[in-house]
């Protein structure tokens, strides 16, 4: 992994994530230029339940486990993690622990808010992705 991927590569990575699949490329390019690349190692805790943070991750490489009181789920590349705290500020509802080494793109709330103000159609893609996730909650296991 290079320490900084080209904007065009970041746009392609974002486009693969359900949350941004319908977002115009030029909007993603604006977002992509402001994202941080975050590396993680197996066993590292990326998110702690109860923490108040204002960013989300787009998992590019590696796998993580989302751990909630009602179950656990494995999450792989092109998934978004932590978007609820960006859309509705409040404490995190799950722990997220890396199962493998990997890396992600970190997006701050202010960057997502600005994109939503400039391009409200992004909200439609986000709503669709979140509804699909709610419908897929049966994947949670004990």
C-alpha cells in the first residue's frame, strides 16, 4: 500500500462502497481529496462503543468485526463503518476490532455534511444503503 493513493484511486474505492455508489464522480473527487488513509493491524480496536467521535471509515483492505450486545458481524472491504455517529451525533453503539491487517479511508462529519449541502442527491444513496443494512440485520449472530 502506498502512503497516499491518487485521487482517482480513492474515488474508485469510494464508488465501490454502497453508501457512495450513486454519488457523482466529481463529488467523490472533492471528498476523496480530504480523506485520511488509516492503517490498522490485526487485533487493533478501531471504534469503542460509547465513544463520541465524528468520523466514519470506508474499509478498503482487511476485515473487521463489529461487536454489539445483540451479536457480531464480520465486515470486509468496501464497507462503511461508523456512519451512524456521523449522521446522528451520539455515542458509538459498537466496538469494531480488526480481524486482519488493513487500511481504510477516514471521512470527517464536516466533509460529509459539506458534500450533502452541495449535492443533496448523496442523501438518497446513503438512505438506500442504510435501509439495505437494516433489512440485512438478520446476519447478526450470537
